[in-house]
C-alpha cells in the first residue's frame, strides 16, 4: 500500500470517531445494574413508550458538546432526585446511584450554569428595585448579546471580499 493509502486509512479512522467524542461506553457492571433496574420498574413494558421519551427527545436540539454537558447536568440531577425516592438497599440500585453521583460531580461547573438560569427564573420582575436594576443593565447586556454575532458577521464579509467566485 502507498503511504497515501495509509494516510487515508488513518484519517478516516480518526475522522469517523470525531462524532463519538461525546459518547462514552457505560461500564459493563453499570449496564447490567441498569438492566436490573429496568426489570424492577417494568421499564421495558410497552406502556412506557406512551407519550414518547422524556429526555432523549430533548437532546436532539442540543448538538454542541458544551451545550449538551449543561443539559446532561440538569438531567442527571433529576435522576438523583428520583433516586432519593427509591429504595437503595439493593446493591444494583446503589451502584447506579453512585455512578450518577460521580457523573454529576464531573459536570459540577455545568450545573452551576443551570443554577444561574433557575435563579434568574425566580427574579421578581414586577419589583420596582429589580426593574431599575434591569433597565440599568439593558444596554451592556444587549451589546454583549450582539457582539459575537457582529464579529463573525464581519469575518464573513471579509472572507467574501477575498473570494473571486
Ligand atoms: C412490575 O410488574 C409486576 C408484575 O406485573 C408487578 O407485580 C410490579 O408491581 C410491577 N412493578 C412496577 C414498579 O410497576
């Protein structure tokens, strides 16, 4: 085989894996513990499909790795809330719970961002003091909101000027 062929194989193997960077393989033990949980909860019964999935559908519109980490941190915290209400005396339940706790601590910084959103949702926007603060912050906020777009817009214009096509 020519060196070009080797290079081609090397690139195709590596490029084909770019899409899988954000997916990890679940450890075998955890997978088998999840399977036991599915039996406990009758989660493979057909009625579970009624109304569609609650989490996996949502992931479709969150495509960037960093975005997904934020959504995952919230979803995992919901799972942990669920585990607070189920009996963790069985080993497989405890194992899955511990695995999720570890995942949650990996996503701690992303979870802080979710907390920002939840705190903002609680702001009393009919309060006059809050309204005065909000109006005071409006211009700098709008500038920050528009600036990244403005920058890529400028870059696009420069690029198209250099293009002879
Ligand atoms: C699962 O199904 C079994 C058998 O029908 C039933 O006894 C059990 O209560 C069900 N468990 C749950 C969590 O729905």
